[in-house]
C-alpha cells in the first residue's frame, strides 16, 4: 500500500519534533497545503502548525524530575 504524501510528511514531523501536529478539519481538501506546511516545518526547524492549525506542543519532554525508586 502506497503512503500518501501527507502521511510521510506527518511521520517526518513526528520524528523531528516528537509530537503529532493538530490535523486540519478538512484534511481531504488540504492534502497538498498540509504536506507543504509539515515539510517546511521540518526543513526550517520551526512548527508552523502552531499558528496555522492550533497545534499545542507538549510542555514536558523526557523523564520526570522526581523518580520514585
């Protein structure tokens, strides 16, 4: 099964930023535009989906500060 361009762009975005972008409501109508934004975000190392599509990046990455042993 061939992956769509936006699926590859979304996977690359996740690999680069560590979280998934918020998908637009009408993804079918915006496949090329959506893919362009994701690819540009990865290329520029800046998440353009935050302003354009309302992505909320997680506030915390990595292990918690307090580890209970």
